[in-house]
C-alpha cells in the first residue's frame, strides 16, 4: 500500500498534474485548478511561486482569440502563463509566456509533418498574443528548453 509521501512524490514527479503554490496570494485565478501539462511547466510554476520579484502569476487564466489557419475559424488560445514582476530597474512588467519545445517553434528541413502543422498554428496564436499584449501594455515571449535550462533552473 502506498504511503501519503509516496503519493505526493508521484504527483510532484509526474509530467502532468495539479500544482499547489506555497504562496497562494501571488496566484491570479482558480487556486484549485492550477494544472501543468509538462515537467517544464511545473518547473516554471515553482519558479514563479518562489521568486520574490514575481508579484503575480497565473497559468492558462487568459484567453486570446485567434484565427486557426487550418480551419479558418476563430479559436481561443490560452497562453501558458501570465506574470507580473519587478525588473532590475524597479519597474513593474507584465508578460505572457508560452513554454514550448524548440522543435515546435522553428520550421526546419527536419520538421515532421505534425511539427510543421503545429508550428503554423503556434505562429498564428503567437501573432495574436503579440497584438493582445501590445494593446494591453504587456510583452509576449516564448520560452524553450534553451532559455529554461541554461543553468539547470528556470530563468
């Protein structure tokens, strides 16, 4: 029979699951439904929760309408994260952040058909996100394994 500790360890090491912040006052959104869909997202959640410069953060709490190029219909894009932090100059910065594997961000000769379709859809989402951010005084960025794990920790 599994102990409570074993169950917690399984939840924390899984690539999908619920996240429970240590500092719930920083979270913007439904505290009972903070879902990560990859270990990278979980790691970024841990970073947002623990980082003293991040004042507020949320996961998939904002939606942005976009035209999906494969269907020519409007859809809702839920970016991975919203963060509000104080930069090195003491200014408050608001960002929308998407976390993706590098292979889903850039078309190459080695891109599979699946990745090519995903990239085209991602580009449409990200263009809509850039426009949304510009209209709301925010910035948009995509983080990949190259930026997330430069030093072995989320940056």
